[in-house]
């Protein structure tokens, strides 16, 4: 084939491999070379699996040449966030105390990708245990935005989004506990889906019943997200919420066919009292116009009841304190100040506070359900502004259009946390660029477990612009 295979989607590469127009070995070597070339600047990998990836690619090539049946992702490179278990490959959780940890088995989602023929090329960076919206750690330093080295990659799946955005690999396994897939997707101009609860089994959740963290896909195109969903979805006895959940034809349903006539989309720019930059507001209006141009009916909804960061924090920080208090006591000198501060904040949450937050989580679910009884989807900006400065402090102020606000989470991503708590599918899509060349994201939220329909609408939105033609310089 002609051209750089690193600039092709997994969907395109799948066809080329099956047609013997590109070798899995050739593709893997190209991807690894790009990773090694970009890593010094971007710092999006903590481990590269060069020898293992080439060995897997040679086996994939042998199967192609022998005419054997090929898996859905046969020979396609994939990265895995370094918080998701990979058998025989270091999984450090971005934390110094785990710098030599090697799992003995794959997470279910990873095992399914490997079974479908995907080739693991490396583990992408994450802050300690995926604990914040910025990707940095005492273990590896900072991960830089794919479009501007002076900006953050977002987090906590910053390495995953940067690897995809910079053309290192078309597919990435991420995680999302409050926006950790969608935040870096918006920062780096890629597609980040947090699927419905139970659609992809989570084999590492300790409290599987109260869990609000998801193992997710990150890709450059909606079609590639559908490919990953097709490979990773399906019930597993390890996750009760996955049992009995059918696997639709994600690939077929997500094709950008038809239009949006008969689809009602409810939209809201921001929860009351929360800021949004003028450029994000303008991009959001343009996105709504594109959806209306596709035939969708639009209706504004009130953001009352969605300012839920204290509820999310009461649940999430309590989980972290329970998991990591002993680790902090024994290895506090090796952990970041931001991580330790979050654990300390959890000590202020009582058992009654936690249960009240769980009650509020149920009320939020019912609020979203009532909205989605009126419309098929919800729409809002993914973030209130573009990527933050590379040295942003999680506990520092955030600047939006010249004004400073005292807390990052509720002011930068008020719209991502709610849908971790409710379980509805939510996707961040590239929707445009700010004047400084940084990406802006649109978030669409679908009905509970209507993930395939959400991908169909997303594919039509994606096809209505030429954003895929742009790459970071």
C-alpha cells in the first residue's frame, strides 16, 4: 500500500490486512517506530511492548498467509491504559509502589481484544490509580497534549487519547470513573465513549454493585469505536450488571446511514451558575445547528439538579480512601501530594454522608430517565474550555475567558460525572477547534443501554464535517 499506515483507521486497516495489502508485521513496525519517535515529546507511554508485539504480528501474518479465519481485529495495534491488567506486561497504575507489578491475567476487555486478534503495543500513562483529570505522576512525569505541548492531555486516560490523536495506534483501552475517557478525548480531538453500565464487563471493580468506573474504548473515528465495542461487549459472570445484556450489531447500526428525522435531542449549555468559554459556547451552537441540519428536533432542557460534584466526590473519594489508606500509610513518600490530599478529603465523609450520596445518585438516575422519556438523546459541551496548561494543579484555580474559578472539577467538566453515576452511555466527539488550534468536544448522552443508537447518531454527526482530515502538526 501507499502512504503512512499510522494515519489509517482500524476499520481501513482491517480491510487491508484481510486483502493482504498490508502485513501485520509491517503495520506493527510502523506503529512502534512512530511511538518511539513521538514518546520523548508526548510522554504518553509508560511501557512499550516491542518484542512481544512483533512476535504477535508475525503470528498474525502467518495466519493471514495460511488463509486461516481472522478475528475482528486481526493484526490491529492497540494500547491499554496502565490501570487495566495485561497478562505478563507491567501494570503500574501510574504509582511508584507498583512500578514492577506484572499481572498474571488480562482484564476481561483486554482478553477479548486479544482473542479478536488485536496486538498490544504498549501501556499508556495514567495519574496514580486514575485519580484525576490531568495525566501526571511521580512515576513518569507529565503527558503532553497531542496538539500543543504546553497544554495538558487531560485525564485520567491522557496517554490513551494522545496515542490515538497522534497516530501512534488507532485503538486504545481507557477507563472512565468521572470523565476520564471523555475529558482527554475532548482535549485531544478524538472519540471517547463511556458505555452503559454492564455493556463491557469490568473485571477489576472491587465493589461491582456500586461501581461507577468503566473500561472503555478510545479511537479516532466512531466506526473504530463500534469495532472495539463489538469485540469487548457481552456478558461475563464476573460482572453481574453484564449478565443478560445482549450484544447488538454495533458495526452495522453505527454506520452513518440515513438522517436524524424523528430524533429529538434535548440540549443544555451548562448547569446553572457554571461558566463556559465563549469559544466552547459558539462551537456548541454550531454543533446543534449541524444536528438540526441532519433532521434532529432540538429542545432545551434545564441544567437544574446536575451540579453534582460533591455527590460524586463523596462516593468516589470514599472508595479511594478504603482502597488506598494502607498504601498511603506505608508509601506516602512515593505518592503525589494531589493523590494524598484527595484521600485526606475522604476522611471528612461519614457513613451517613456516603449513603445520602447514594440516595442522590438514584434521584439523578431518575432525573435523566425523565429527560430521556421526552427525547432520544441529551447534548452538552464535554468541557467548559479547551485543554488546561501543562502545569495545571488539580487544587489550583481554573481560568475561563480571563476569569478564575476556585475548583477544577465542577468548573471544567460538570457534564461528565453525572453519567458515570447514572450508567447512561455518553460519548465525546470532536466538534471543532478554538482559535489557538486546540480541539473542542461535544458530549451526547443516549438512553440506558441504547449504545448502538448513540453511535449511529455520533457517526452521522462525525460525517457532517471534515474534522477527520486534520492531524496535529
